[in-house]
């Protein structure tokens, strides 16, 4: 029975490159997927493209491809990535030029677009935004991007036409890994159980080193060896969708049923009905079994008919944030940090600085879980105060950090290491649109 080996090259936009290169050199893989696109990332990329039409793709594209392209060519590994972000066509042109300069004759680069649906939002102004519960037309802030989550369609088309490197914009993360299975094994796009199995494969691979122990590690409770040289995962799958999860022998990390189980439930709303553009996957009956060191077999995934809608991630200019931090050490440092926070809050009122939301946190005490009422059993040796606020203007945002900085000489005693910053915030909103409103486009460039 035919088998395929697929590796994960990245789990987020700025992930390490070395583990991917190890996979391409030693993993005996057929495909590698680089998942590098988050919800806010594409909105920021759209803004970059507005400033420069040649940009808008992942900033690390050239750095990665400088190492990846020769290995892909040498070892006949096909590369699929969403590093195209807001400009997959532009990214493909850059990669094609790099491949040409490297003399990689015959290499074919494809770009998949069609996810940008900003121009059709007018017809969806009455559609409910998930995050607010209100109509899209009531969204407070300038919309700068709208990208639908595409499925495997464009990637499968590119593979059918002989593409070696495929660069997409916004596609569902598992689609990067499901597409080669559909192409290589000839799975039908309505073979729901097979697509459900393939979606589990994609979900286990999409976050890179998380499934090999990176996000699992908790010293003393869940020890993971050699995290500094963490290996990225490989999945070996057959035509029936049966598969194992493993990694390159000798790399850091580990693959166990527990690392796989934790990754499976990561970032999914309902394991029984995991909605994707290609299938509604069911992970509720999945089981993992350790069959050898760093080898786990997975069974039980299935699926049902896909929905008639696609999720759209909308980026909009929401607000500005300003923040400042300052540290206090020694006896009484906690009480001095509390007083400092009170001073800043009162100063903002005295100066009549309008804020939409204010957070005053003592890092290490109440900053992660908003447990402001926590009572310390013993005073810590040092704490760090953080004050952050949402504002309507950049000018007001800058004043937040300024007030924290003035604590240096205006009390309480012993403050040091003050920092301040401000930024415009692009927030994300989500709606559903008809999949019939999305046209996928695939373009090709070949190195002569």
C-alpha cells in the first residue's frame, strides 16, 4: 500500500528554521508544510502591502527559502506554505527569482489566491460578527482586511499541475497537509471520513514542535529531553488514512500519546464537530497508542459533510494601546508597586486622559489571571508593575507610559527599569460568507 511522509516545517510566523532543514535532510519526507499565518498577521500584512505592493508576505520568506529551496530540489521534497500572507503572487515571484539565481532548473512555483474578500463585504453588512454579536456594519473601526479561510482546492490544483513550491494566502491550517494526501491518494472531496482523518493529520502537524513536546513540557511533571534541539514532527500515512506520528531519530523532544492528545485538543472548539473548509471533522473517538520510542499510532478520526459557508477573518483599526512598566525590589516592594499603580490611575483622572479600558497589574502576582484579590503569604523580593490602557488616539496612548515613567522621581521609593510604549492595534472580527462567493486562483512560474 502506498505511503506518504509529511513533515512540519513551522508552527508560526517566526518559528525556528533548523528543525525543518533536519527534516528535509534526514527525515525521508515527501512533503513539508510551513504554517506561518495567524489571524492578526494577515491584517498587518495587508497594511504592509498598501504601503508597498511588492510586500505583504512573510518577512522571513527569503531567509527560509535560501536554505529550503536547494534542499527541496536536491531531495525532491515538495513545499507548501501560507507565507504568502496578503501577497502570495508577490511571494511566488520572489521565490521564483531566488530559484532561478540558484540554478534550480525546472522548479515550478505556484501561488494560490482568492482568499481576499474585502471587496465583497458590502453584501454582508447585516451579517453577525461572532465577537460582538452585532451586525458587521456596527463594527467600530476602519476595516483594512478580510480574508476567507480557503481549503485544499487551490493547493490540490497546483500539485496536479506539477508545482514543487506552493505559496498560499489564508487557508485553513490543516489544508496545507491534507491537500497532498488528496492529491497523492486520489481521495474524493466528499470522502468525509478520509478527509476527517487527513484533517487530524494536518492538525497534529500544523503547530510544529508542539506535538513533539514543545508545548507539553512542564519540568518535574512532564519532562521533555533536549528542548534546545527540539525535532519537528513527521507523519507517515497510507491510502486508507492510517498513520503514525514520529520525528527524526536523535533530535530533541519526544512523541507520546500524551503529546499527541494535548495537540489534538489545542485550539479546537468542539472535538466532535471541528469545522474546516473541507470537512466537519470528528476527533471525539480518536485514540493514540505508543508503538515504539517516539512513534505513536492514531486511530478513530472521522468526518461529515462540509458546511456551505466559509469563515472570514476581518482586520480593523480598533484602537491604540499605551503601556508602561517599572520594577520595585526589596522589603515592601509589593506594597510600593500597589501604591504606584494607584498613583498612575489617579494621575490619569487628574489629567482627564480618556481610556476605554485600563489594566493595572503586578507581574508575578496578578497579571496572568486577573486575580487582583490574591493575598500574598510572603512578600516577594521583587515585582514589576505594568499599566496598560486602550485609547482612541495615539497621543493619549503615549501618556500612559509617560505617567509610569514619572514614578522614577515622584514616588514611591525604589522604582527602576521603567519602559514605555504605544501602538496602533489591529483587531480581528469573524463572520461567515457563502463559499460560492470565493473564487480560487492559481498562478505558476517555472525556472527555465
